[in-house]
C-alpha cells in the first residue's frame, strides 16, 4: 500500500531548471510511466523520488509523509537501472539475498524469500550461477529480483530494458507487466520509448523540457492529446499537423488545409465547439493517418487529391496525399492506392480530428 | 544514371567468406534496397560496387561494362554513410562545393553555384547554407552529406545505413524525403539497411541478403506476401510472420506441439495469383506461416489461447498469444479490450496461410 505524491517540485542544475512545478499523485499499485525525450527531466524526477537527487522546492510524499529530507536508504524504495550493477563475485542467490543481510532475518527466512522471488521471476535454475554466466535479460531479471526481495514500498525503474536487443526487450517488457499484475507494487518506470509506455502504463506522464505535458491512460494520451507536443510524440507514423482555416457559411462548416480551395467537411457543431478560438478562422488541425479515409471514387464530403510517395509496410500502406500545398499521410489497406500520381478521394474523419490553438499549441478539446 | 549488375560474386577475407555466388541486378533509375542482418555481406557488396573492394571471383558491370579495372573515382558513384563525415569548420555551402572544386573537374564558378543552389533547394537546407556544420542537428547533417553526393551528379548513389544513427521520428520523415529525392532525380539508388521497415517503405525492389547470398529479390509486396523461405518470412514484417510446425491432414492444418487444428483453404491456396503449392499432403512435416494481421479474435473461434502480452500502438494492439507450447502474434483493433493472462479464442484467414517445407524451410509455392 503505497501512494506517492509530488507537490510543486522544482529542481535546478545550476541555472538550468530541469523540473518545473511538477505535481503528480500516484495511486497505490499503479504503474506510472514517465515518458519523454532525453533531457526532459524524467530521470531526474525518478531520482528525486528515490532520494538520489535533492529538490529545490516542493514536497515529495510517500503515504502522505514528506520524505524529501530523508536519505535514499530510509525511503524504502527499490531501484532498477539500465546497467544491471550486480556483484560479479557473488552468485545469483547471494546477489538477491544481499539486501536482506542488513535486516535481522534468519537464514531460513532469507532463503524462503529469495526462493519465492526467484520462482516469480522464473530464475530458480540460475541461483547457483555467477552474473558473468548470464544473458542480458537474465541479469536484468536478477536485478529486479534483488530490488523486490525486501518488499519495498515502491519500485522505480529507469529504462531497465533500454540496453537489451529488440527481441529480448519485448520479452522483458511482457515479464515486467506480468510481474506487476501479480505483485501489484506501486511502480514508476522511465522510458523514451512510446510503445513501451503505451504497453506498460496504467497512466503515462509525458514530460518535455522539465514541464509535465499530460497525464493520462494510454488511450487518453493517444486519442485526446493535450497539446501538439503530445500529439506528435505519441503514435507512429506521427499525427499529421497542418495549419488550417475554418470556413463556414451558415450550415456547412469546412476546414481548409494547405490553401486548398475546398475544405474538408465538418459537422456544423464544430463552429460552436471551438468557442471563439480560431480567431479569423486560423487553427491547427491534427489528424492521425488512420483518421483519413481514402476512396477510389468521388463521394459527398471527399476531396480529390493526388497520391505521392507510398510506403508499403506489409500489413498496410502509408500514402502521402497532396492537399493544396500540404501533405497528409493516410493509412490504407495494403496496395489500395496503385502508385504515386494516382488520383484518389479523401476525407478527414471528424470524430478523429483534433484542433489546436495556433499560438499556444494547446488542444481546444473539441470532440465531434 | 546507370544499370548495375553483379555476376556470381564471391568475396573472401582470409578464411572468412563474406559473399558467395551473389547475383544482383539493379535497373536504371531503380531504388534498390539490400536488406540483411549484421554480417550478411551488405556493406561488402556496396563497397565492391564502389570500387573500394575487389571481388575474389565474379564480375561487376556498370551499364554493361566490366569495371574490374576501374578505380573508385572512375566509377563515378557517390557514397553516403551512417557517419556524416562533413568538414566541421566549413559552412554547409563550402561542404557542398568541396566535391566540385578539384581542378580535374574544371567546373566554372557559375555552374558550381547553380548546382549547390539546386541541391540545397531539393534537400530544403537553403536556410542553412552559411552555417558551420558543427551547428547542425543530426538530420540536417545527414541532408548535407546527401547534398554533397547530389552536386556531383554521380551515376549511382550508394547509401550505407544513412538513417540508422538518427532518432525514430527523424528517420520516419527522412525516409519519405529520400524516396521523393530519388523519384525527383530519377537516379539509381542502392540503399543498404538492416531495418526491414526502411526496406519495405523505400525500395522499388528489395534484395534480402543472408550469409553472403541473395535469398530473395522482389518488390516489397512480393517479399511480404510470398516469402521464399522461413528466414525471409521471419525477417520481414513487424511483428514477423507467425511460423507454426504441423502437418496437413484432410485439408486441415494440424499443429504439432500444441495440438490444435485450423482450416486450410485448399492445398496451396492459389489465391491472389499465387502459384499453387504442391506436395503438401501426405503427412509431410510443414511450417504454417500466417501474418499477425490475418489472425482474428472471435468469441466462437475454433482455438483457445492465453494473452501473454499486449503491445499497444495506439492505432492497434499486437497481442502475443500462447496456445499449448506455441506462441503467435495477432494484430487487433485498438478498441479490443484484452488483458494479460486473459483467455481468448482465435481463428486465422485460411486464404492467407503460407506453407513451408519443415526441413528446407522453402515456401512450397517457390518449390513448384
């Protein structure tokens, strides 16, 4: 049972502010992923919770008690890093048992706990080996075992699988998730990989330049990004973003992209939902490739467009469509558009469209 | 502009055979991608064409002429590597002019200025021309390297993993940039990569290289839909094709290890213009190949599996399913609500099953 809360946390390295007024409440048993590019402040945040960094302002609370002045050792939090940092001269068993040595547990108790965590991680057969005999994945399993054996209040992981190759990374990611489902300890996990974040997290915390951008479930972050940064950071291929002009005459509302003489049709409700944003009609349209519908023949609401580069990715294609001076990338069935230069008809699915303020980049929160 | 042909090339480095019996043909104006893992011989092939290595056996022909006696300079090819190797104290303009400066080229100043201007425009680096190259981002530096190749108007562009050092987002956008550049120039490109997404999305043709041999060469669609063997099947596609051991009994696919059965659409399918597979019946040990997007979850489907992992891509989810001892992947819509360790039922699209011979790994359609 562990809740973690950050309140108004500020952190400077010299003149550079690396964490800017960070507020975050993490529920018991929650799996939180801090996601961002390198230098966004995610690792510093994690280290501040762990007690490896001091903070300049604000509070860090564990179960309601401020801990910012406690030493790392007194916070009862376990850490797993990208580098495994196992003791090379000790066996796997001794490595896992090590954190229990300082406790006053009997040998038999220690043995029970080591074996139980080894069984959970399916590394019982490795207990007698030295770390040098292990693969990268097994080393990281041992490091996780060592972190969990003393039943810490929370588990913090900093890119724990970043150094593994792609296949192993996938396997370990699944294991970390299963372990969490089984053990249910409050977890903070740092990564720059959005797929990892989307696959592991109960909630994702997206950071950019020390500022929290959005906190939400994977689905919220993907389907309702709070601003342009989140919109373009999460999802691959990236969301199409284009400056657009709102045009409406009474009933019909359309959104023009790339100076095209005709706009994409939208329900009349759009105008009112925008709440007077879009001053002079200028706004930013965001649409994911799967939100663009492509047809071979003309139909109401579809604009004639020309296909340019086509990326066949096997299961589907990504087709660049030229709309005025802008390029919108659409996801189609494999082979749907015959080739570059083909004339097709496209529509923006209003339900999947996002609108952002042209100046601040903040989402206007319009959902149709 | 050139046509390239490699005939029966072998290359040995001491006792190590890098290439053996390699045949390769690149048409004039084609974007050819050589795809293979580390050590497959990709870079060696490229260096042979560039004239930086000599083949132990076989011939290299450019426009039908054997170039064995030609030095690297005479072959008039341009190399772009993963490392940018720009002159750091020169401006972008000076870097672009550099290949045109040597006296032997005798280019008038006007011509040099014009070529640099055109290359800069093509690559959208005009605004960077007077900047020193050490002030550029990775993507900008790679554009300048490509620009340095373009100004020379070489006969062939050879590119060795030019995007591999860049981050994912940048790679994604440079992929289309490079492809449209090649279309614009109409030049012959040989592009070497270990990344199958790059190969699929950019190549007019893809040659899959394994252990110094071309295993399969064809359009991205051919390679994806009709892989020649289990190596290509598991290398191309992300996630790769599911490969399951089994036999064909009375028109049904009977899996070996997990003991489940699925329908199979006639011996060899013959769908989509594919040649029919022969000799699949009679208890011959087979490998069934099915792409993850052709595996579906349905409540009434024939086989039960346990969800081992959920990889969330936002637009869709990739599930890892376990059935008995076998593991297979299924791509499902993002809205599918599934959790780790949940039982689900699945079926496959019998039309899309590819049969491989268990022993040789060869696609039965290719045997015929």
